């Protein structure tokens, strides 16, 4: 149990579908992150939220839309994805700057 | 941002110490060294971090050279469950959100 819970663990979706990934942290942290991990590639930072405000958008295509309604919850809304978007999507949180990241176990996304 | 260089893979016998090196020759004075590991099918797990001094916790020890251009993560008694990809990252303490993960070292612990 990492304190960061991601649902669903696995998701298969067609290119015309709309789906959402959910992340919830039970650690009282103020910052939350979305990372993408494609096969045989390093983790890529996608979005950063600090106190519910987006502070980083790492040139992510608009078909990925994050939402952070409060410091404990983070969503990634997906629409009209491409097969190359298939990857492990990881959520992380941290108490504040200077602090290490705590990751969830990810959502394995397959786009067909 | 400072970059890190790690060996692609390493082996270690169970019960022996695993010493994982990392080069970060362009590290700046306010950048910390962080270590994470990722066990198959899980998210990365924080292990330890340091600035200048050596650090130890229940998981590992971190040895940073005096010039701070390299560091070594030491798992004192490796177990099969320590088989994972280990990432060495440098980041300034003001922008933890800019942690950039490279390809890491794949550590295989064998019986």
C-alpha cells in the first residue's frame, strides 16, 4: 500500500471512446503529478498540480485533460486517443517541494 | 537540468551488498541526488536522497563523493525482492516536480 491509489488498474479503450483515470492520495500531500511510461522508454512527466493549481503542462496533447478538484484527487480525462498512447500512466504525490514523490501502481492503458 | 549516467544492468548474489553507481558530473550546488526503484508492474518507490553528506535509512545507504560528481546506492544485504530498476535522479530542492527519470540500472539479484 503506497498511500496513492489509482483506478482502474487496467483499461482498454477504442480510439473514439472517452474514459477517465482516477488517482487518490491518502497522505495529506499538496502536490500531485501525472507521468506516462511507455514500453522501453523513461518516465515522462505530463502534468503537475500544486495546491489544486496546474503548475506544469509538459507539452501534452489536448486529448489528455487533467482535473484536480482538491489536493487529494487527480483525474486524467482521455478522448480520441491514438494507439501510441498505450502506456502505463502513473500518478504521484509529494508533500511540498524538497520532498520525494510517492507513486501509485499505475493504470495500464491499451488503445485499440 | 543535470543529467545522470548509470550502468544499464548489474547482477548481485542474494545476501551480498549491491553497490549501484551513478555519475552526475554536471550537478549544481543546490541539486539533490534522489534514488528510486521500480519493481515490475509497480510504480516507482522512493528509496533515499541526499545533498552532500552520506545518508542511511532502513532501506539503503547513499554515499556521495566529496566533489558531488558521483554517488553510490548501497543495499547492504540484497534479497530477491530487491530485483528492480533503480533510478538515480538529480533535482534542485525548489523544483521537485522537475524530477526527470532516465533509463536506470536493472539490478538482478540471484539466489
